C-alpha cells in the first residue's frame, strides 16, 4: 500500500459522531485521520450508538470512547472541559440537524453539546441529513449562526440519499473531510459550503434583486459636477454574486469606470434623482441592496450654461438635499422588498452611526465599513465590514470585495429563507 503523507502528524482531533446512517463513514474517517498521523479521540452520541458501536470506534481510534456527560464528571480522570480543550480541532461527523441546532443555540444538555459549548478550539462540522431538513429555514438559520460563530463546514454533498431522495444533505466522503481538517488546522477561516453562491446557481433562483452602485454626479453646470470617490466595485461585485446565485439582478449604477458585471440588467444613471426613478421602475423585488454612494446634496438651480470666470466674484453654490433612496425603498408599503440592505460608510463611531442608520432608514441590515483616511476602502479592492441588524453585530475579517459580495449574497439568501418569504 502506498505510504500516506503524515500531514496531520501529532495533531489531536476530537471527533463527535452523531446519529445518522452516515455514521459508518466516521469509522473510515478515523482510519484516514490516523494514517496521516493524527490522534483521534471519539465521542459517540446515544443516537450515534444506534449506527456504530463504541467498540469499533475504540478499536480504530486506539483510545477510549466517551459517551456520557456524567461518566466524565469525575474530574480526576478527564473532565469535559479538558476533553474539549486538549484537542487541536473538534470535528463533528456526521453533524445531524439536532446537533447543529443545539450548537447554534448554545444548548448543553449532553456530552456532545456540552463539549461544543465548552471548547476553545475550532469546530468543523460535516453535516448529514435529509435534503428537506438541510434546506429547512430553521437549519439554514442554524448554519448561518454557526458560521457567524466561526464554525467551519465540510459539505454536505449533493447526491442520492439513503432515504431515496436526491439533493444536498449527504455527508462528505472521509477524504473530503480530511482535506477540510487539513485546511482548518492550516488556519483557514472559511471553507466554502456547497450551497455557497459561488458554487450554487440556485441559491437565489427565481428571486429579483435590485442593487444601486457607484457614486452619483450632481451637476453644477453642463461641464462640472459634485461627486465622491466611490468606484462601484463593491456594488458591482454584489450584483455579479447575486446573478451567479441565480437571481434576476437589476444594477442601477452611477458613473463608474469599471466593466458591467456579466448576467445583470444594467441601468446607468447620473444623479440621485435619476437613480431614484430607476429604482422605482425596477421594483418590485425580493431584495434591495443600496451600495451606491448617493450624493447627499445637489446644487440648487444648476446652471444650464457653463459658468464663466468673472473678475467680480467666485460663484457660490447653494446645496439642497437629495432624496434618500434607501429610506424611500424601506418605507415602501405595497412594494417593499422582503429584505432591504443598506451600507454605511463612516469615518468615526462606525457601529453607533450604523445602528442609528438602521433605525433611521428602516432597513433590515446595514453593512458598515470604515472609510476613514488610510483605510483605502473607497476605490480600493478590499473591505472590513460589520453586519448590523436588530439582532446585533457580526464582524467579518478583511476580505476582498468579491468575497464580501459572495458572503453577503449568501447571507441575504439565508435571511430571505428565514423570513419565510417564498
Ligand atoms: N443612501 C441612499 N440615498 C441617499 C443617501 C444614502 O440610498 N440620498 C443609501 C446609501 O446607498 C447607503 C446608505 O444610504 O446604503 C447610507 O449611506 P451613507 O452615505 O453612509 O449615509 P447618509 O444617509 O448619507 O448619512 P451621512 O452622510 O450623514 O452619514
């Protein structure tokens, strides 16, 4: 037999085996992890015991198998805190809908859930369940919560299931889980789900999404205008990610110098008022995302001829407020999209301003980013964002704008599924 590379030499894995027909694959997973040099300690849930025996897990792992919270309470032996922390990585395979729901909600009423709550290590889950259970809004909510909490996922895969149905929900193969373990231990903070927008063209299938992007230009006279530094990169990237996720996308963009994203319906506008009219014409939609840096003011009574320099005095400009497109869409009664997302570009007190904007504009989610001097966000290619909703704040690490877009689209799809909108 060919020698297997010792890619996991000395790494300690705590493997939680949940109940499901896929539990038999956990036995092979133990073998694959060990042949790469990992030490594996297994925890078997009562439901898991219905599918594999503690004896087979113990024989393959070469370690005692833990099954009950209360048999561990004698802390002289190995308490649950130590069990959960002595590992380098906690792997849950199969991760059942029930285990995921418990972990997403912080329940700790048995050994597996207690370990998941007590651990200070990364957790990698390999879900396995019926396709309808996987696509149920409750599970989607739990997955979103777990990902927000930093849990990594391997799979599930698409395919025929033991129950005879077809679709996502099948546990990944042991070698795929091994690859995810290696990625997790190498410091990956995110392993794409098969349901991710980049790989799944049905996440927003049948949904209509309207997005604004870029700056607006507010004329002073026919040759001069007021503008801002927005490049349109973030809004355009979101439009592309939403189109790739199967949505019908209308992208309403102010003047930008980047190419139109593929597969979206473009509407090109100049001023805030043009943008508002184009948004109204594009509604109704399931999702509205206001990523444009709409000019707050326009010049009152812009000249229709070029203003000439005169010896007398410099011209003075009187500014008047532009309509707030985001607030207008969020306030829409008949036409309000199920999900209204705004951006908050701030240079100080980022989260306070973002929370205030969420309330003031009546939207469901604010993507807040710091555009202060030196951040390079305006016009740049990467972004550190915080998602602010009524449920709290979720901060993402520095990501390129394409990745922010992909994650945001995925999050919108989950929120839409969770809102019960069909
Ligand atoms: N927005 C909008 N119409 C406007 C102004 C802003 O639709 N006239 C939207 C932007 O697309 C963004 C959000 O509102 O999604 C917040 O934009 P931002 O410029 O950060 O906020 P302002 O409302 O302009 O508030 P301020 O400039 O005081 O921070």
